[in-house]
């Protein structure tokens, strides 16, 4: 009987030791899963940052537009926030900031002290625009422009 008792004791001890190692294996798996989860979160954050940079770049590309006008001028438009644009004439060094105003259709931007210190208007819709300003000699200029 001593051998049976001794065998039973050894088997019981072995079984208990196996039970004690099981939580260690579970803990190792949990640790590994946490590590994998952290790696995935880092990759997702990296992709999110990359995507945001691409979107900002695309917004900038859309925010900078060029128009060719019927009178031969080329005009550059750059968005400066939600309700302002910077308008520049490529045939001159003149630039002015215009503020969005109410329009029945399209987008209207104005500045009473715009190009050459006079009223300047830019009204655009669907790639077309009407540009009105006083030139450096005081002549009123109104011309149609198309996006290029």
C-alpha cells in the first residue's frame, strides 16, 4: 500500500504542479496578445497620421486655383480659411485678401480696399468667374475667367 500511496501522492503532486503552470501560460499568452495589440495600435496611428497628411495636401492642392481671363490676365486664388481668399494677378505683383459675401449663386468675394486700393470683386461658380477691379490707372476692369 505504501507504493500505491506514494504513486498516488506523486500523481497528485504532478497534477497540482500542472495546474500551477497553467496560469503562467495564460499570463504569457495575455502578455503576447497585449504586445500584438500595442503593435497594431501603433501601425493604425501611423496610417492615420499618413492619411491626415495626404488629406491636408489634397486640400491645399484644391485650395490653390488658377484662372485665365478673357483680357489675357492669369489670376491665382488661394484659400485663406473658410471665408477668405488671397487673389493675385500673375501679370503684376498685386495681391489682396477678399472676404466672402452673400451671393445668390456661387461664391462672391469682395474687398472695398482691394487691388490698387480700390473695390475688388471675384464671383465664381463651377470653374467660371467674373473678376471686377480698378486697374492702376483707375480704369474699371470687368472680365470673365475660366479655371485652368
